[in-house]
C-alpha cells in the first residue's frame, strides 16, 4: 500500500433525515359519511451512524466521499398508517477513531471496539397524525404535526492507531527494519531520513501462539511537537500505545542526549505519554564488540532498561520480545 493510501485525518459534512409529516386524514368509507380522524404518524428521519471495523486501518475510504445525508422519514397516511423510517447512513471507521466538532475542536466520541455503533446525528422525529389530537371537545381535528428537522454539521475524524508497542526514534534509527524482521509487515526501507511517511502496523508472533501489535511511527526530530518534520502529524499515534520502545542506533554520537530529546518532544506533545512503560533498544549493535558495549553502558540514560539488538544480524530479538511481553502483561 502506498503512502497516499494511509489517511488518518478527514473532515466530513453529515446531515440526518427529517421526520415525516403526520397525516390529517378523516376516515371515509361507504355508509360512514363522517368517520373520525385516522391520520397516521410520520416516520423518523435516518440517523448518521459510525461503526467500528477491526479490519480497517485507515480513513482512505472517506477521502473522496465527504458528504453524508440520511433519508427523510415517510409521511403518515390514512387508517393510522405510519410512514416509513428514513434509511440510516452507516460510516465504517477503524478502531482508534476519534470524532471532533469541526468548529469547537471538542472531542465528541471515540470508537475503540469492533462493531461499536455511535449515533453521530439522530434523525428528526416524525410528526403525529390527527387521531392523537381527538378529544371530546374536538372530535374531528383537521391538523397534524409536521416532522422535526434533522441535524447537520461538519466533523473532523482522526485516527489514533491502536497498538500495544509504539516505536519511537529519530529518522533512520532502524525502526522499519526492526518491524520488518520481527513481524510480517513490509514497510518501505531505505538509507535516508523520513523513508517512512505513514505509521506501519505489524503483529509480533510470540511463544505459544501468542502475539502483540507493534507500530512504527514516522521519525521524530527535535521540534516535532511544534510541527517540524513529520512528528507533529504522527505524535498522536503514540498516545494509544501502552508501551513505548525507544530505538537509538549504536553509532549515535550521544545516546543519552538523543533519548532526552525524544522524551522532551513527547512531553511537549502530551505529558501523559511519560506515564507509559518505556524500554530502550540500542539498534545496529552487530557493529559492537563486548568491550564497546561495556563502554556504552556507562553512558546510557538512567531510569530506563536498555537492550542491545541488531535487526539485520538477528541479535537480541528474542530477548527484546520477552521483555516487551513481560511489560505488556
């Protein structure tokens, strides 16, 4: 799938259906010249409904259809016949989707479960027919209620990827390579910064047929929280990961400084991210001998456990999976 097919932000217009009119019909048939009121109720207008779909992972299907209008309710008719309800419009969205009011930016709903349905806009109620208004003093009411108008508005739909482990690191730290080695994901890999332009998800197979989900978030740079690089656009995907795996290459000039910069960008974006479990992996460690590893250990940041791994040489990967599984459970 190309980068253009990953869409995690969309603005849509939605309007629910108007309720049908109640009928003001008076009963007429042979031998009954002046029957009473028998006008039926109008049907309700169609709802706009959002439904969670675990098989979707992007909002690409909404890219070219951004206006959604539900059907109006049918009018009531004679013999107390109720009008038909307007057809609902169901919009499937991936799990992890949040819905905001486009004007106020307020978060209205979150979709986090498969088949979860949220009524974004309710259809208008149908009007009541004239038989509801019959009384001893008014036995032939010749009026009925009109249907209630539907609702409408602009909404922002955003996707925050649901994954157990989020990969955090600078561009070219080896995140895509790690994901491609320990999962079946096929992210784009090349020797230049910002190769990854969209988050990639992969399922990590663990012991005894167990598994967990890992997400490769596009590289963060200093100033990402202010919108530099691609970081600002993708930092929100880290918010739903329960564990953060920091990846810093062994040939980095200053591992401790890189870690502090990454941590600071997360703090500026959302301080709650620092409450998540964190693990540090030193990638590209196949170029290190035992003596160099001991030297590097003395300069590692404090307060976080560190592992030496190599995706290419398949070193330390089982140990990494064991540690992540332990943290997740």
